């Protein structure tokens, strides 16, 4: 783990630093036999920008679910940065997590060489560690960049998203781990509503809409319930929130 990582409570203002470790607000009691869902997010700025864990927890509460969320994150981090992380080990042991979300660096899953030599070895180690703590590992399939990755043969978002989807699917199949298909839904949402502004100006990080969409996909996947009609709109209009809820609900279609 790179230096400069800090452990922060999410109920404080989120500090968008080069690296950080953050723990989310606790909405559950100490009874591990209750009906609370406990979710730990591991990743980088695609997770902590706009505070995806808290957005998900607010959506969950609006749907009548109790949740506890936390995150161990670092700006620009790869999964291998967490393999020997004491922060991750300490947070894993701090609660009985139901899910531990694993989010890779944004470009890595799209390039075969990088995923085989970087992403997959780290994912195998982390999945083993998560399961040793009696939690379910789950992969956070992220979105491609708005203008693709042309220097590596992906001239647009669609071509990059295809490679990212393949990258996550292969390791998930190997390790028999589920996926939260945010990137796939991101593509569907834009195909139905091309005017949605899901990226920030850098074409990589999520806008408020993008984070809200991701949270809706997490809701649909983890609860196996449609987010359509949830009252919590986050920081976007109710009209746009409804469109994003509709897009996220498609992950439930078999």
C-alpha cells in the first residue's frame, strides 16, 4: 500500500486526496444475526468520488433496508496495492461483512496483458483473503472511458467497455464470484438516453449521475430488487434519477 493512506469516518466530509482509507457510517447494531447488510468497498477514486458507498446506503434505507458500509480506497490504486494492506486486513476483521466489493483500476481490465499479469493474480489473492474472513467477494465492473483507450486499440467507449466486461467476466468465472455490472448498465443507459452526463469532464470519473447509476446497480444486484421508484434521488433531479433507476433495473432481467 502506498504511503499517505488514512482511516477516516465517512460521516465526516470526504477528503478527495491522492490516497486515503475511509470507513462508512454504521447503520447497524452489534447483533450480527440481524437483517443488516454489511458491505465493504475496496478500490480507488471511481469508488470514493461522490461517495458511492454512502449513496448506496441511502438508496438502501429508502428501500427499507438496513446497511453498514465502509471503504478502503486509495487514489489510482490497483487491486495489487491492497494485497498486503494492513488497512484492509484491519477493516476486514472489524465487522462480519456480507460482501467485499473489489474494484480494479479503470484501464487495467481492458488490456489482456495487464489483466493477466496484474489484475488476475491480485484478484485471486484478495478473493481468498475475503473468503477466509467469511465474506462474499464481489467484483465491481466499472465503465470505460468516454473516448475509449485509442492508444491500446479501443477507439471509443463501446469498444473499451466490451474489453472491460470481458476482463471482469473471465476472472469472476474462474473464481466463481458474482459481478456488479455497472459498466454494462452504463452502456445501456447511454444507448437509451444519450444526453445523460455520466462522466465528469475528464471522461473517466463519474459525475453525480454516474455515481447514482452505480449505486442503483449495486442496489438491484445485492438486494435482487428493482430500484425503480426509490424516493432517494441523491444530488440529481427526480426525473433523471428515475431514468437511471430504470436502467439499473435491467440487471434483474434474466
